[in-house]
C-alpha cells in the first residue's frame, strides 16, 4: 500500500443547523486518483474547499505527507502543493488569460518595479502548451472565452503549480468533449508523476473510467471507500442513497 499523501481526520463543518460534514475520515494515497461521489448536498464541495484552503473546518485535521496541514487561503494551499478547479466559474472576466493563470503570483515577473506582461504571457503560453491547450492565447481577455475555455484556463492555473494534490470539483459536468479529453489525459499524467487527484463527479461511468479508488459521502458522512477494480455499481448507488449499512 502506498503511503498516504493526505489524511483527512474527523473533519466536521456546519453551516447553521446544516451539518455539511460530520466526522469525515479517509486518506488519499500517493499517485492515486481518488474519486469522490455522493448525492447533491452530501458535502463533496465543502470537503474539497477545506482541503484547498477556501474555508476552515469546525474540527478535525488534515495531514499532508505526515505534517499537519492547515491552509489559511487558496494561495497558502497552492504554495504547499494543493490546487483546486472549483465547481462554479473561477476566472476573473476583466483580466487576461495569463493574469488569471498567475493571479497572486505576479511577483515572479517583476522587472524592476514593473510586472513584465511579456514574461507572464510567455510563461502562460508554456503552461497552456504543457496541458495541450495551446489554442488558448495568453493575451486574450477572459470574457472573450466560452465557459469550457475558462475551465481550461482554471485547469492551467491549477497545473502551473505542479501540485501534489489536484482537486477537480465537477468540472466535467460543464465541459464538452475536448475539455473532457484534455482533463482525462492530464489526470493520467499527474498520476504518472506520482501526484494524486481528488476527482469529484456524479457521472458514475466517468468515475469508473478515471478513478483508482472511490469514496462515498452521504449527508456529510463518510460511507465507505472501494477499490475501483471489480466495483459493483449497484452497491455504489446503494451506498450513495443509503440502502446499505455504513462500514465506517
Ligand atoms: P455537494 O458538493 O456534495 O453537492 P456541498 O458541500 O456543496 O455538497 O453542500 C453540503 C451541504 O452544506 C448542503 O446542504 C449545502 O446546502 C450546505 N452548504 C454548503 N456550503 C454552504 C454555505 N456556504 N452556506 C450554507 N450552507 C452551505
Ligand atoms: Mg458540489
């Protein structure tokens, strides 16, 4: 068994009376693609946004490669190797593609007191090339792009960081064939490099195609983890809707 990259320990989070996460514990191994499923409202986005530093938990902890991991914000998580592509639109319209990819990291392009747009654009072009999306131009404004292209820019932003853990929250729901293929290819490459992916989708065919192991959440609770090989889809569905006894 590979060493865990990330251990999620007894994580809980409430919004008023809604218990979005209740004592959730599981781990993600190095070099694996961990699928995360559950009905709408089961806590998938809450869990992933805590891991990505977008919000804190009420209790519990995260351990990243044997160290306590408490990201204070997205940049903090990203600098420690955890990047996320969010479920909703995550790009800023009034900025260019390059500015979106390097948001919060502009300092690396300082020449004297000024940020060199040329250097930033070149760096953005090479990230876009790396992920196989060279048709998106670094100088383009985000509002000139369609939703799928914006998602690809977000994927570039997440990959720019060479993350140890890439979190993808239902991105494929909103994108069509080209974007999906690009994403599947990228996920495989990330895995080949020994990095891990937390892949959230509610498309069970896609889940089975992409994941090594699958974690099920229901009503904010961890229900179980299964190895994808020889997975029984009926069992998975039953776990999601609650016709099965929890093995936690
Ligand atoms: P999923 O991603 O699995 O659909 P979420 O994590 O988005 O589920 O939501 C889990 C529960 O927490 C839902 O009941 C949702 O309405 C609630 N919730 C999530 N975020 C917030 C928030 N910022 N404020 C209030 N309730 C929230
Ligand atoms: Mg969600």
